């Protein structure tokens, strides 16, 4: 056998092995197990009182504006108290 034939044979064997491993993974119960675990985790998270990142960021912005307004009002009250 010449080197090209050997390389071709090795590539064929590697390709066959890759296809067989891929088929085995697709048909394995591990895929079903992963799907079931994801479903259980989703149900568990839904029972918790969680918010999305978008909701959290929005509330952070609201809190920052409220804090700024509060500081503004506190300084106005202090200024009014100092006038007396």
C-alpha cells in the first residue's frame, strides 16, 4: 500500500467512527435526560420569585431616578430650614 492509500483508509475509518459516535449520541438516553433536567429546572425557576435581567435593569434605572429626586428634595428642605 502506498502512503496515499493509507491516508485515505485512515480518513475513511475516522469518518466512519465520527458518524457512529454522532449516531450513538443522538440515540442515547442522555439527550432525553438533558431535556428532562431542563424541564425540571424551568419548573423550579418558575416557582421562585425571580425577575428577568430586563426587569432588573429597568427597576435599577427607576431607583436611580428616585434616589436623585430624593436627594434634590432633601437639599431643598435643608435650604428652607436654614432660611428660618
